[in-house]
């Protein structure tokens, strides 16, 4: 918004000229008259090199606060101010100045209109008020910052008296206008003529009015410098609360204890704010919109039901599979017994004593008439350990007996009876 200062060396046979744009005025930063150094205007050191006089007050009265100005170095006020250097030697003017932008009304000011400034920092010029009437008590300047910000006001007085003259005044030397903060009922008198730059007021709210008197003498020009201070109030995200203390803001979720802290630096909040949901911990602060999913009560119930159902299904499959395999095994064994011609259920039994049934001798044997198959009952205790299985089949056991009756009910007979 501000331009860099411009520096000029003006020799004694020249004139100083400053010309700014329509929405700018001249602000002199420094002005010295003398023989400061060898350069453009002083070619040789003839003595008194470095002598100088501060003529800022003179250049302020001639140039500061105006859109343009011209200063001749032969001006008697300027030459008479050169008390530090020898009058017979040539002196020059060294000036540093800036064209600063000032508030300009958008349209013609009416008796009840208000003129709002556009930027968060800038200058209000008494020269503009004198030229247009805008900024006067009938159409004051309104400086309005954002909610949460305050406004700092400074006076740059180009009609300030020197220190000797200032000591003569104990009250307001020159009335420049008023500073009004309506929300608090503040009405501050703005006086000039004492210091070139001094602090006027720092508001408590975000809005003030500046009423400038337009019927001032030409040599009482001034600027009111304004600056927005602090950061604007934040708008918390949905389902969140917001608390601010000066330059620190705290935002937290209503549904949990998640909070974010931000710090005001200049006019900007430094920090990151996440999102809050109705239930859950919301979004964590980070580079993107990263969201942390939180299981709600209904989600937990649903997940538990799914897991339990899956476990039950697995158990049913395992048990059903085991039963099916067992049945298939039994069927397979029964089929094998049938294929090898084993005894029917009426002739099948198991001896719990030391006897064995030699089914090989009776398998697939067809006897004449109604005769029943023969079953050999072998006494294992009497079996010769050296006798082979083929001997047993051939009936070479030492003790065997052929029974021509069904063995269905004779399985309970003792060994002695059978023999």
C-alpha cells in the first residue's frame, strides 16, 4: 500500500518539486539544509563539510499534506535557517519524502452521508476535507474493522509548533476535530499544534468516527493514521464452541474433549481448525481434510452382531461336516463288509474272551440242504505261536470246533461248554 521513500538533493540554483497522484499526499520524512557531504551539489571540501540544519518544520508547512509543492532554495525562510554553515559557501537541500495514499470519497458528500474507509490501514487527510467537505462533522469518516478487531489512531501534525512555542500552551492550542466511539459513548477532542506525531486513541470496539474541521488555516494541515489491530472473531465449525481471550482463541467440539488453539499474529490467526461431528471426535488438524471415524453405539452393536453371526455359521459348518464325514465312513465300512462276504447280522458277534472267529473258512461256502455255515472258534491261548495263519485256515489249530447251529444266541456260552 505504501511507496518507497524518494530521496532528492537540490542544489542552491534549483528548486524542490514534489508531485503526487490525486489520491495521494506528500509526507516529508526528513529535510536538511547545509553541506552534508561531497556529492552532486558539493564538489570540494572547502571547510564546514558536514554542517547542516533540520528544516523539517519548514518543508512540512510548505509541502506535507498537499498533493504537490514547489520550494525555491532562495526562499528567505530557508536561507535564514542555515545557521550552522558559513553563508559564503553554497548549501543544498536534502529531502526524503513519500506520496502516501489517503481516503477519497466515492461520491459527492451529502449532509447526512458517511464515508467508509476501504483498507485495514491508511491515512485520512485534512486537505481532502478542506477540498471536498467529506470527513466534516456533517459527513464524517467511518472507520469500521471486523468484529473482534480494534482501531489504533495516530495524529501526524504538519502545523506543530516548535518546543518554545509549545511551552506557551497548556490546553488545546488548535482544535482539529473529534474522535467518536458511539457504542461506548466516547467523544474525544482532537487537538493539534503540539507534537508532529502523537497517539490519539485506541478503540475498544471495531468502529469509530472521525470528524474533521474543514475551516482551518492552510498551515494547519494534518493526517490521521489508522490501523486495524488484532484478528477478527472466528466462526467455529458446526457442533463446536468458541472462546477468545485477546490474542488467543480456543475452539472445541461439543460432543467430546477435542480442542484447537489459535494465536493471533498481526491480523491473521495462526493454527488449524478441524471439524466436529454430532458424535465422535471429529477431524484432526492437519494438511488436508483428514477425518477420524469414531464408532457410535449403534455401529458397535451392528459390528458385534455380524461377528457373532459369522462365528455361529462357522460352528454349524464344522459340526455338520463332521457328522457327514462320520456317516460316510460308516457307509463305506458296511459296504466293504458286504463286498467281502462277511457274516450277516444274525451271525456276527464279538468275543470278549480270548477266542477269535475265523471268517475265512465260512465265507462264500454253500452247504447242502438247510445246513448253516460253519464257524470255527479258535482258542488263541492254545494256538502255537509258530503256526502260520494259513495253518489256522486249514484247520490245523490244536483246538477247534465246528458248530452246525446258528451262533446268534450261543455267544454267551463259556469256553468249557463249547469244548
